[in-house]
C-alpha cells in the first residue's frame, strides 16, 4: 500500500491506510509530492521491501492470525498487476478520500470522529472530539484538486467513505470534475449507509452513468428493527427503495457490507438469507468488516456459552448453504467470523459492553434484546 495508496483522514492527515495510525504528512499543509516522497513513507517502504513488519500494522496481522481477511490481503487481491521493483513509487493509483465526518446517522459502533450526527450524543457522554459537530478534513477543495489532480486523473480506484460520502458536496464536485476531464476509467467504490442517492441538486445515479465501474458497499448490519437499532436514523424501507432505484444501472454493483459486532453476529445468517430472498444481492455479494475497536463491541468479548450457541447456529446455517449450493467462498467468510470470535477471550470487556449499551439506550430512549437466549449472571 505505501507504493500505491493515498489515504486522507481526520484533519487532512495522510496515513498508510484507514486502519493503521502511520502518518505521512498533512495534505492541508504540504503538497502531495512532499508527502508521497517524504521521509516517513520512504522509511515504511524500506521496511516493507525487506519483509519487516511494523507494529503499527498489528490490527491486520491479528485479524489474519485469527482467521479473518485484512485490508492488506484485500489490496494484494485487487491490484495483482502491481510489481514493486524498488523503493521508489510513481503517483498513487488507489485513493481513499474522506472529505469530512459529515454523516446523517448515529450508528452504535461509530463515534463523533466519523459522524457529525454523533456530536450531541457524544457531548452528553463526554466522548466528543472538539466543540464542533463537523470535522473538516480537507480545508480547501480547489487547492486539494491542484495538489492531487494529476494523480486523480490516472487513478485506478477511488474509495469514498466518511462520514457519509453521499452527504458530502465535495464528493459530487469531484465526480463532476472527473467527468469534465474525461477521467472516468477508474473504479469508484463506496462505503455508504445507502440512505440517500440525491444531495442538494446532485444526483448520484446521473453521475455514476459516466463511470465504467461503480461498487456500492452498503453498511447494513441487519434488517428491520435490528438494523435500525444498530444504525440510528436508518430506514429499512428507504434502503429497499434505493436498492430498486440503482437497478436501472447494471454496471453499479451492490453488496451488503455489515460491520460484524456483538450486536449482529448472532443474526448474520438470517440477515444474509433475508437479503437473498428479497433479491437485494446475489449469493456472493457480501463483504464483512470485522470490528476490532472499540473493544467492548468486538465479538471476542462474548461469554463462552454464547459463543457456543452462535457456533451451533452457524453449523445449521452451513448445512443450509450446502443444500442451497451457495458458493464455498461465502461459507469461508462466515467461518472467518467464527474463527475470529474464538481466537481470543476478551470477556473482560463484557461488563463494559452492557454498561455502554445501557447508557446509550437511556440517552436515546431505546432498547433491543439482541440475543435470543438468556444470559445468566455467571456467564
């Protein structure tokens, strides 16, 4: 990734990726060339070129060791043609752009740093960062284009996340700029809550018509009431309506991309089956984000008896998959979730999960029994 990837996160800081805290510089204060050829990124390239690991990449290594698939591995799969012959790098071909934290949701597993909508709740819980709801990552959009435009025009992939990218005007301005400059050869990928396809006078469907490949990774953690509980402000009905709208564009690929947490690990098989029954997805159109932090939402915190109950459910689900002739690659993904859950005992965080959930339930006037089976005090 240090040879091909340019990630811009909170406050304009360019990092190795969206997971590891490895800063290279700040796009608001430096040129892209200064960052892309600077000492921090060169040191990382030298380290990786010799096969040396960096402890700041621990999350990917831990995920792989626990049976999950990491962003590191996914990047190798997506860019198999890239050959690294030395420590030098041309312009980045893979952008991850997060213009701000603007979002219209308050998801349970999110926080103020990634959602402006979270600000009011975060202030009450004293977890806010700063005294403004909106955290602007790129201060001057036109200056950003001046700095990164040359690389963006020849990019192979641009990944938009947030916040909610479809609620950010800069996202639409960038798409218009790419269309105007006949630079529509790249793949557009989105991590989106899929609640909106129009923003102000912009229409995502009209703009997507110009691009050869668009992939929607819809951040949906469950259907109906459960999904709406985990992702506050979500409307399952709106999700279904938007799914119908994008069918008019066959080149727009749609996948569900649940964040795997304590809230939905038990219900994941049923959610998958429901999406198939509704013809929202084809059998392989699913992508898992296994949550690592915050620790009290990590599926490793579950009591052992609950883990076993979930495993039993998955065994039955795997039998159904086999009878339904679902691709084994999908079974592998679900199995990775189980392997990750059993890889470590983090039950010391179980009490914190219950405390934090109760606090947020009280604050929002909500309650949802996420487990079908009782949990005794001893467990």
